[in-house]
C-alpha cells in the first residue's frame, strides 16, 4: 500500500535565478494548498518555450530564442515578467545583504516551524 505523507507547513523557496523550467515546476508547487512561497524576489519571470528555437551556428556557437509563450485564458502572459509570486517576502536591506547566513533559508525554517 502506498503511504501518503502530510505536513502541517510547507515552504517553497524561489529566487531570481529560477527561470524557465524551474518556474514551471515552482508554479506547480506554489499551487499546492497551504504552500508558502518564500524568497527575496519572485522567480525570474522569463518563462518561454524554446524547443523550436535551438540553433547551432558555425565555430561551435549556438543560439537559443523563444518560439512560443504561455498565456492564460484571458490572454495575459503566464509568469512572463512577473515570476512565481511570494507569499513571504524576505527584505533586501543592509542587514540581509551583508549577512553571511542564508537569510532566506532561515526565514523558510521559521515559516515551516510556525514562527512567522
């Protein structure tokens, strides 16, 4: 029999280095009921389909360009220019920028423990 696990608190960490397929996966996880999305910035907001946009150029160079885009039923762009939105925003300020600690991870831990 397959066991199903449940957690009281769930946290998804995102940041500006999360783009393309990472954004699709993060968006999917962000839709899980009760999921808290933690980060200093949303994901990059550059989701675009590139499967038909892969080109091999002379001298070992390559080029990748978007050839498709995801839209919502109302015609607006999906994730493009926005990224996966945060539910818990960790500020970017002097304290967090100069810290040698992983402030985003520490915040996520506090959220998961119910302290935020």
